[in-house]
C-alpha cells in the first residue's frame, strides 16, 4: 500500500516522498522497497514523542536508519539526539531534524546553530505555532541559514510557514498523501499544497495577499481571490491567516517582511486594525473600521469596500422594485447588529441622507454606534414592531454551520420591506427564506460579497477582476461546504 501511494504521488508530480518506516507493522525488506521507489525518498522512523509510531527499542530504530543509508536511501531523517550516532555513508544525504509539538521556543536560532554542527545536508525544524508570530521565526531561519533549512510551524496558525517556507528558501516542505491522513497537526495534503496554494510556483518575488480573522477557516476569500489571481496570470498567492486579537498589531507590523502586500480584514479586527494603519481613505476615516489594508513602501493604507458594495447592492434592488421612489432619502433603514459591517453600512446610508436606526443585542453598542454616526438606536426587542423600508441583517446569525438560526421571527416581516442579509454562507439563509415567504424583495450576502471582493482585488492588484468568476467560485465553495 505504501509503495502504491508513492507511485501515485510520483505520477502526480511529487519530486520527493517520505518513507515512514515507523508505520510499517511487519518485517520489511528495506532494500527491496528502495529498489522499487518511483522517485527519490526520505527514509524516516519517528518515535512517539516526535509524532511517530515506533514501538520497539531505540537501538533497533538507529540500526534501521543506518540500514536505510547502507541500502542507498536518497535521504535519511535523523533527530538531533541520534545524529552523531549515525555516520555519513555513500551518497545518502543527512536531514537533521527537530520537532516540538508544544511551542516554538524562543531559542530557535540557538537550536538551529547546534543542528548545524551535526554534519547536516538539510536542517528540518517543525514547531507548534501558538501565535501567528511564531511563523516568522521559522521563515527567517529558511531565509538566513547558510545550510539549506526547512523550518515551519504546525497547527492551524502554522499554515503560513508551511506554504511560504519554499518562497523563503526552504529546499522542501511537507504534505500528506490525502486530507484524511495527516502526519502532523495542520498538515496540508499534496493536492492542496500544489493546486490550492501553488507551492511549486512561489518564488521570492511572489506577492502574498491574505485574509486576517479569528477564526479564519470558514473564510472563502482565498477561494475567490486565488481564482482571480490565476485567471489574470499574476505572480501572487492569497492565504488565510488566523490572527488572535492580542497579536493583531504585531502581525500587521511584520507583514512587509513576510512579503505580504495586502490584507482582507474581517471579524474581529475591522475596528481594531485602525491603530496599525498610516493612511485612511474617506470611508475608513468616517466609519472607523477597515476591511482592506494595502502595504506600499513604508505605509499601510486602509480602505472599506463593505460600504460601497452594500450601497450598490441596495441601489440595484431598490431601483428594480421601487423605480418611482428615491433610493435612500427619507427611507427608513433598520440595521441589525453594531459591528464592523453594520458601522460601514450605517455610515454609507447616513451620507446618502437615509433615515437609519441601529438595533443590537447589546443596546450600549447600538447606542454608541448611532451616536457616532448621527443615527437612531433601538433596543433588541423593539425590532419586532419597527416598520422598516429596508431591513438589514449585519449580525452573523444564520451563518454556516448555524443555518437554522435567524435574527428575526417569521411573523415580523412586512411584505412592503426590502430585506438584505449580509451573510453569504449560505446564500439562502433562514432570514432570507422567511422574508421571501412573507413576500419581501430580498438582497443576499453573495451580491455584497462579490462587489466588495472585486473592489478589494482592484486595490490589491490594480486590475478589475471578472465578477462572474468571483460569483461562480463563491457559490461553488458554499455548496461544497454544506455537503
């Protein structure tokens, strides 16, 4: 089975495959395995403390690694504590490795220096990322080491370094045969690494874009932006960055060093990120929330594409269903929520002369937002009896996977109201379904997402994307996420 997997990976373009000897439960003819390899291999035998399955004696393990060298393995991986017990022989290259499943230690450079004294051809370091800043420690080792070094972080927050280590000079990275079989926390599959994140085509000159959020796994921005990047033939990659709020300022500060040229910003960072931005556009200055950061030379520029995207989505629908009425003036808008999206939409509507009321579960937040933007506020129970021309959900209620939730009861809808849900996954939220059942014209979050993503892409690249590509990829991804 193992060699069949190796054959399949070689056929798919893998240039180096790891032979995990600790996963073999029976006596193995190592020479025979190596004679029938389909591409160069790394012979590895991991103990349990390094995430492996070796259950026999340490002396037997060392002997197996020596045998792999004698039998002509292309590479043999040996941990720091045994490297000096396994002499160099023949043409086999030595990978000296260090694993830490608990943390990325502060003395990582010192550890790397010790490993460099152990006659390595390649140094491999894999540590756990407990914060996004740990990634830069590993990427710096890849970039600055005279000895070829593969250093990356494990865990969800380590994805950055797994994908970008090659761009920083690492001779290889590690991926698993399939998404179902992961050898280490946060490991990506070979297909994901090759097709989704274009690992083989990334170079030092590749511009990096991404979305910062916490959590971030649900974000579909990488899907749509990478599709547009491929369609335009740009030397760029767009990645998901999980950034807890306590590390936001430090992470944004090191973005230029990591080659990051632009960021999409979403929950919970849209307001907090302002302290990291040097130049604000007019929307951001008024909204006090940004969803886009572009790095140019020494400056970080902040933009808000939620505002214009939401207003343009409403304009289109209001014109089609109320062609004889003013689009915004004197129309009563009720906004549910008081976060970054609510702030952006309330600001845009107020500038258009609309009558805006903000309603949130935390009335203090609704009151503060209304006061800041010269709007009205309403307590959460009051939404049941408010007669709105346009009802807008800016909360996350109803977002995948909590698709059976809604911020509004079905018998509260007025068929004369236009109903807008900013949630885009799923497109047909319970809120939208109930509004349609009541006879209300509706606007889904997909339309707003497509518009704001297109504007972001233009800010990042200077090019206008094909909006139908964004719409298609978004709908395809949201459908796949539910099944």
